[in-house]
C-alpha cells in the first residue's frame, strides 16, 4: 500500500493491530481521537483472522461511546468484500449490529494509498471494471489491515498456486504436485482458516464483554457447538468462554496434542445429530 509504511512511522493516528512494530499505537490513537472519520480497512488478500479488523472497530466504537465522544465520530468500515462476513448467518448479525451503532459500510473498497501529510486514504472501487475508479476519504484515525502474502522463499518457488500460497489438498495438507511436501499454518491455500478439517472458530468481539461466536467449515456451513445458545447474537457467556476457557484449551490442550477441536463435543451437545 503506497505510503502506508511512512504513515505508520510518522502519523500517530494511523495504526495496525497486525504489526508487532505498530500495534501499540492503536489504543493511544483511539484515546486521543477527538472528531472526524475513523476508518477501518479490510484488504483484498487472504488475511490472518478475518474477524480482527471488525473486532477493533467495535471495541473502539464502544470506547468512544462510553467516553462521550461517539457523536463526533464517523465510523467507516471500508472492506474489499461485498458483505460483512463470509458466512451469511454471521454476516446478517454483524450487519444489524453495525447498522444499530451507526457504522457506515463501504463494500468492495480496497486501500491502495495513504497520504498521511494530507490525512487522506485512497481506495480502489473493485467493481468499477477497467476504469479502476478510486475514491479518497479524509481520516482522523485509520486502522489498517494490510494485504498479506507468503514469504518470498515460498512465493517465488514452484510450490504455490496462482495466489502465491502453497498448493495443498485442503483435507490433508499434502501438496497437490509434490507428495513429499506438506504445509501447515497460514502459508497454505486452504479456503478458510487453517484449522483441523476446515473447522473455524472465530470469536467476534462486538463490544466490551460480549461477542458472537462464529463456527463454520470449508463450505461456509455453520458448525455451532452449543444448540441452546443462539450464536448469531451477542453473548456475555461466549465472551467469558473466550477470555477464560479458550486460552487454557489452546495452551494446555491443543499445543500438547490433547485437543483436536470440538467435533466430539458438538455431536454430544447435539445428541449425535451434528457433524
């Protein structure tokens, strides 16, 4: 993104939770915000944790509301996608939340340039055809989810597909051309997050103390674990589970090979009638 590195270095109102170098700029930028446009972006490439660009937006909105600044803030979610989320159930829920909180959504907007001296962000309109139309937004705060790619050593090899990600069988992680090559993590071209058999758990924090727990598979099918809870609605219980239980499951279960996802528990909770 043209000008983004310079903006992150020199403009205290430009931040990104995706960068270890600049993540600590985010909360001061939220605290020091006074009025104007607060823009949160989502790029046109695969990203780590696709819910994160919205999570920080909802937390910022909640913070401004609680601190009496909300009326002076124009929050804009400028996303390269044509919807709020890839799974319809959760996309509908997030659309409703954004509407209720006065958050403007600009779909098919991809950030291509930041002019920090002028406090301007330039977006390409992805459905503008060969004209490649752009639109410029003034900003008082800009949180960027940057475009992402694999490391050069992989991207410049024969192991990748046209997108630049390692070309693997999505169910086994084995390379489609070289049987002695396997991939794990974010370098592979899996259609969703790189977990187990395509199962993805995405706790979408929507305010301090509440979240929507999205659970889905490779085909964007809903794979929810808790039948007695509507996981398409904000929940305090799900928030507590994320903050208090999931870290323990991750550190003490998954990393030690004792946890392979909630598939068994899901079937038990659904009396054997779920995948």
